[in-house]
């Protein structure tokens, strides 16, 4: 299955078919959880290095940030490592070149390959 198809099947229902995220994604809902953020250049996905994005996707945000409340599960039981990387490649492929370069620099600055 291609990276776009993997995103459509596993991510788009929350993060949007056009990577637009859910409305008011920066505001906690009454249940205390945050809506799904956009994965396009308007969101904050690109603020994180690849290694962190991989772990967030594989294990879920709550596994990495104690007390973080969201509806996003870890996908490690559903997707293989290569499939997770493919989804992340698809997301990054939609960003403008400047945003991709800034995100890649984060990994390099932290000593991790992008």
C-alpha cells in the first residue's frame, strides 16, 4: 500500500484528507482532550524531528508526554515501522520546501539523521 493510501486509511479520519486537522485544534475540548492538529504547514508537526514523529506515531502521544490527553492511539500494533515511515514521508511531501528544510534541520541539530 502506498504512503498516501496508508495516510488515508489510518490518519485522515482525524487529521483530515487534506491534512487540515480538526477545528479549534489548539483548544481543549470539554473532556480535556486536544483535537487532532493539522499535518500541513499550518500545524506544528514540522516542529518535531523525525525520530520524535516516529515515536509519537508508533507509541502515541501519551506514551511520550505523561498526562497528555488526546484521542490518538499508538499505531505500533497496526502499522509496521516501514509503514509508519511511509506515512511520515507522505505528510512531509506536502510541505513547502522551506518548511521541509527547517524540519530536517531539527533532526540534524539534535544529532539525529532526518
